[in-house]
C-alpha cells in the first residue's frame, strides 16, 4: 500500500531545476515513487487509497530541510555572553576567560544523561516543527574520552527515539581543555579518543576547529588524518575568525565539508570546488557575532554547491532552518531558490548523502514539508515566523500543526 500522497500543492519543489504548479508527490516504503501534476498523479495513485493523504490546498511543498552543522547536544545557559558580546566582548576574549565552549564543557560534564538527552530531544522537536528532517549533531563539549563517548551515545539514543534523522559527528577537537596545552591535547585526541570512537562505532565524521588559538593547521591535519585511519570522514571548521589555512587543509584531506568560511579567499573556493568539498555557510553565526557574512558567490562561481546550516549551539541559539534560510537571503544576498537548494540538497551533500536526500526526485527519501504559504519565498519573506504546517518523514506524517493530514496516523 502507498504510504502517503500529498497533492494540490501550489508549488511543489522537486530539486534545483524542477518544480510543479498544482503538484503532487507519492511515497511508498519511505521513498518517493511518483511526482508531477496533481491530476496525473492522483489518477494513478488515488489519495484515499493511501495510508495517509495530505491536501496541500494551494500551499507550497518542499523537500525537508537538511541541517548539516549543529552542536545541538549541550547543557547550561550562555545568554549572558550574548549580552557581553553586545557590550564589545569578543568570542576569543570570552574563551580566554574560561567562557564560551569551555563553560559549556563544564555544564555537560556535570549534567546527567537524562538531562542531556531530554535537552537534545526537545531541540529536535523544535527543529522538526520548523521543517528539519535530517540534522548533524556534533560531540565536542566533553574534551575527554569518557564524556565524548557519552555524548555520542546520547546522540545515537536521540536518533533511535526521534523522527528526525540524526547524523553523529565526533568533535573532540573543539577546544583546548583548561588543564592541557594544544600539542598535549592533540595527542590525546589522536591516541586516546579516536581509537575509542572507532571501537564505539557511532560517529560518521571527525571534525576539528582549525582556528588561531585553538588547533593549528598541522594539529588539525594530524587529527583529521588519524580520523580517516579510524574510519571517520573528515570535516573542518575553517576560516571562521581569521584566515589560517583550514579550507586548504580540508581540500587536501578530502573533507566532506569545510564550514564557516567567513574569511575564505577565491583560492580557497577554487581548491574546495576542485576537491569536491561542500562549503557549509552559517549565516546565523555571523548574525549572532555581529560579523560580516560569508560570500556564497565566491564558492558558486568556483563551481561548488553551497550548503547553508543553522550552527545551532549555545553561541548561536537558533535551531530554525527557516531563520538560516532568511539570513542566507537577507545577509548573504542569495536568491530564495538558491537558498532553498542550500538548506536541502546542499546540506545533504555536506553529509555525504547521495541518495536524493534534500530533493523530492523519484527514489529519494520521502521527507517533505508543507508550508502555510503558496511559495518557498515566504520562508525568508516571513523572517522570524515559522511557515511550516506539516512535515512528512520517510513517508509518515510526523508533524501536522494545521491538521492537513487524513488517514491512519502511524
């Protein structure tokens, strides 16, 4: 039996170059099996024969959002640091004073598993309600072997319990612990943490914060190459606060993505495109830091497909991909259709998903959102407002704020 038929969409976006007015999409066994004009699709697949059906009734239908960069597992509150930054404190100054990442590390280490898992599940609920169907979540607030493994276990537990598809990334190289120097801690990540992460078997990626005052290019190279040796695909935080050479390193090691890139150059963009490394731009971070935005055209002109992600974390406290979408348009000057591609298909590429994730092409996962608006443009146009009415994940309606779905809920 057909899982779900969604029909009557004023705009059904399949991918970057395909859409339908008055469109419909059919999902069977969790995958898209048909997409096209409503009259044609519903003739072959009558909605009443599906387990569930959704009358979009003149609303837009889009692929589910793919958030390829978050630090969504954390404890504690850093809202006072937001206020301090508005008074002129820099990110580096807060970190040097034991704030920032190190403050969250202390909170995570002291929190119970129940509290941490509850926090993450709550964030996933919010993400889902805002249209995110796939999200990457990093460790990195442990900075010791036991806590990093505990974070990965909790990320895995959240994935098992929540409809959102959660992709785990190991990021023991997120900061330097207060009781270690950089070389000593780099050795600990390489010699202690990575072997334990491989044995645990949860993480898909290994990320590192390549930045002045954190991990140098050579320390980052050592960590990422060790990660590859332990079966983890590399990712890299690069050129966020300064230009250090992280993007070039990401290209050299064949990273799945290089993220932030506020200070990247045209040469960096060319290297990333040539190495098929996805640039992940995080406009919410620039917004929260009061920094200049990354330049997406630098990367698209070089031939790369750009991703846009939320960077949800205690320093960038917005889990909404709709907000990231709006900032991509208003802050980075992206056209709405290009920004939509960046928060869907681009995000999937940054996570190594080549199965159609981030599109509604035939064979792709049945992950989609129905807006309470007639066009994708309303997401950035209505900045600060959640325009998601209904979310379908793997062909199952998992969120239905406006009661559009009919049939047997599962």
